[in-house]
């Protein structure tokens, strides 16, 4: 670790900018953050935005744009403004008065860490504010580490991860909201006087309703390709709170962190409380620029296996639901293998001994094979998958149990529930959440997965579900004085479990499913390869949901399946091409019963799957450009993926509305090299007339400035084009 003495830093900077003595410049490839950091003084936020050089730091002050606001405001001396941190000392005092005592910088292969330590002027209380600036991504993560050495416990009442002042200037925010089967909807709104709060209190899953991410457009209503935008993503899988306070100052105050409701934290002496990371990014290229920054960071390590190719799979759920049988699973494996798929996933219904799992009201926790359904066990299915030259995956829900289960009969004290109260079950009228703050429960869940993998080492994929929120708030493991730690310790325990699994099984692909899209967050994704966007597989609604998800998450992590028609959630009837085209914008899969398909549908599926294999690298690792939003009510939606080298691209267009006299807008592409020449080929074609642009070559500038006309005459029409660079 390299300690930066501020005197030395001042000498370093004084050659070019004496006025910036004591300032810290933290930069990524294209962004910079400036702090005023002088020993004995308060840490102040000065600037965050486009990258600047050392000799430009003083000019931030000269132009008058320096914010000069506390970088991590605390309650007690200043009381009228919102605070990031509020505590009660062991003697009852509620005040903090923090000044800088030390600054350290250290390097890793991927990032630079800047650590600013602050101490209270009177109390032995310490905050370390950390900034992690990535070398290969335009992301700066920030968090706080809180500790003390007082003679008694300190109560943490508010403990945000970070604070960011946003200068008032027609500021808008874009964020995601929804509900089960309708997750990740986009809402865009201006910041108005008062308090805007985006929060979650589910306890287990945190992205069914509101997401823990937001985009902040600094100069007017957000645009896709232009405008100054800050993106923020809280890396926490539990309850969160994002708050914007707009008071009578010139700034909106943005705070992000764990939701403190029912979560007051009792901090013992010398214990270090580490808040979740808040990931920040900035772009002059509008919402799309911020999205691409998040996607690059995710693929470079924030999502497990983010650089790995994702397999094309068939999941058994909508095909058979709980009606699992050895013969049925083998039939589905043969069918997906015949269509070119690479992975089969057996979903719910395969387990239970004393209590057979035939519905959602029993057996969770009893992770033994139901020999009535699978007489030859999982091993026989793995062998069948190998015969068909595909991989095998399986569904589990390890954080839960049912009142009707052997696990609950043996360990009723392992569930989350208050003493002296009856449990209040959820799904199926019997489901309960296990207490992951309890190390015994953590060991049980780890052992469940370890035993499954030890007995069946060729399992390649696990779908990890979580279908209930926390109710009956209380823990038989936590002491009486620390019951308010449950929401936090649940997710600490969950992370410990996943880190143990990852240490032993780094190549196992694990999907985060939580009643659908409940775990689309960067708090869990370092240990998961992908997430299930929604239990709703209907292609039209998926356009809207996947559009929202793409604001913050890359296609490689977005599980997107071709559902049945009529759709199981909405009953809507849609062409197979439309369903495939929508699913191909993410990680392609199927969620249906292949034996119910016609030969023509199987032929189309076979061709589409082979086509996806050709374009998979572009979609899963390429740069996303959203072109026409379905939320703009133009009757269409379009997007495209381009390779970083801009030599290949895949373009998608979907018709989202259908009426007589409809005018389809012209489609202008983006992300291409304006001077390169591209040949256009339509893929996933039906037996319709050839497009006028088919096989022709166009300069990138023409495709981006003038655009193309596409016929989308029928209801649920869609087009997919592949572009190749021509020499």
C-alpha cells in the first residue's frame, strides 16, 4: 500500500496548479472525479464528469463549477440537511464531526483504490471512504467502512454507501419499476422539489418492484445518443433505498445504500461495517453511453463468467411444469438436441421422498431424488444428455422450505419467524424462508449444492430460484439485541454461501431466478452468470422488460426464452418468428414442450438456433445501441449490437402496435463506422418477398444518417438484419 502524504501531493500539483493543492483526481479511461482532501479538514466533493487532466483541476475552481459540498455528509453538527451517516454513540450523543486523518492509494491489476480515512474530533469513531476506479471500464465504485473504539456499542441509524450532489439544471431520472410478470418497466421523470425515494423491502429479492439503479440526465429530458448522463447502480441484493433530496440549495442531493428501515445496526467496538458498493459512471453519449459503460464493466468481471459464451437451452418448466418423468425429460432432451440446442434444464418437481413435489406446497429442503419420477436418478438423465451431445442443468430453491417437508419437521427453528408467533407462509400456503444469518443454515445450503455436484459432477447449470419475500421478521439465531440485523445478515450469509460454492465450482453456470426477475442486481451477480428477466415469456411484454433491463445489464446475462403460443401468461397468440426474434436479443433459450410443435415449427427453430450461434458473439459481447424505444409510442421498437471493432452488427426491428393507416418510422442505425462499407443480409427469414436492401452494400454514414425503410405490414412483424464489413 502506498501512502500519499498530502504535502507531497501538493508539491506534485503545484508545478501546474497551485490552486488545486490538496485535491485528489480519480480517473478512469474517460471519466474523472475530484475531491478536496486536506488533513484536518472535511472531505469535499468537487466534480464528477468527463475526464480532465491534472492541470485542469484548478480550472474547475476558476469556472465556478466546483461543488464544494461534503463528500460524505454526517448528522450532528449540521442538522438541517440530509445525511449519509447518522449514529448514536455509546454515551447517547447523536453528533459526528469528521475530519481527514489519512489518505492511501493502492493498486491492483484491474483498479486503483483511493482510501480516505476520517476521524471524529472527539470520539474514537472512524469512517473510511473508498473509491475504486477501474482501469478497463469507465466505472468508479465507492463505499464506506465504519468502525469505532468506544467503550460501548454504537448504533448505526443511517449508513448510506455514498452521496453525490447533482447541480440543478433541468435534471431528469430514469429508473425501473414493475411487479411479478411485468418487471423492469422504464419510467422517466424530472426531479422536483421535495424527496424522491426509490426503495425495496422484500428482504430476499430486490428488483421485482423498483430496481437499485438509476440514470441521472443532467441537461434535460434523457436521450439515447446524446446528453450528459450519470449512471448509478447499488451493488446490494437486499433492501435498498435511493433518495433524491431537492431543497432550497442549488443541488439535488443523491444518497444510495441499504434501506435502514427495521435495520438499525449495533456496531461493536473494532467491528468494521462495510456498506455495499455504489457503481458510478458518466457519459456524454446519453443513456446509451451509460449503458455501454455498465455492460463493459459487467462483462469484465462484475458478472461471473461475463466473457463466456452462453449455451442455448430448453427449460422444462412451461413444457411440463411439475409433471417430471424420466421418459419425459429424455424426450425433451432429444428434441432440443435435434433442433441444435446445447443444454437442457430440468425445472421444479424432481425431488421429495416422504413428501412428493407435485405442486408448490411441499418438499422444499428435501433435496433427494423422487425415485417414483426418476427411478434411475439424475445420473441417468446426465448420461442421456451426453448421448444427445448436450449439457444437463437442474432447478433448486435452497433458501426456502415448506411446512410440509422433512426439513421443517427436523429444524423448525431454521426459518425466519418471531418467537411466540405462528409462521405466516407464502407461496402455496406453506412456503417459508430459511434464516441465512444462521451458520448452520448456510452450511446446509452449501452442502445441498455440494452433494448434488459431487454425486453428479457433469451437471453444467443450476437454476437457483427464490420465490418468497421475508415475512415474520425475526431470527431464533440472532440475539435479542441484534434482531434488527436480520435483513443485512441474511444477505451476508447468502454471499458467504455463494462464495463457497464459487470457490469449489468456478465453471458451474448459475442463473439467478427469483419469482422471475427478482434478482437482477449487481449485489448477487458476481457469483451468478445470468438472471431470469421475468416469469412472463410473452414476446411483446418482453420487448418492454428487456429494454429496461438493458439500461444496466448486458445481453450475456439476460436469459430470454421462446415461449409457447398461446402464451401461458397472457394467452396472446404470436408467430414463432416474432418470439424467436425477441428472444435472440438476449441469451437465447426455449420454454415450451417441443413435442407439441409442428414439423414446420421445428424446422424454423432449427434454423433460428443455428443462426443465433453465428451471431451469438456479437450479441453477448457486443456494444448495444437502442434505436427506437417501445416507450415512445411509435408502434415499433429497434435496437442493434455492434462488435467493438465495428466490423459486424446485428439489427432488430419489432412491430409493437398494429392498426390501419399506420406509418412505420425510418430506422436509423448507430454504432457503425461511418466510413466502413457494410453488406446487409436478413436472417430468421420467413417465406416472404426479399427486402430491397438484401445483399447490398452501404456506407456506415448513410445507414446512420439516412437510415432504411423496412416493411412491417403484419401484426407482430419483426426483422433481423446482419451487417458485415466489406473491404
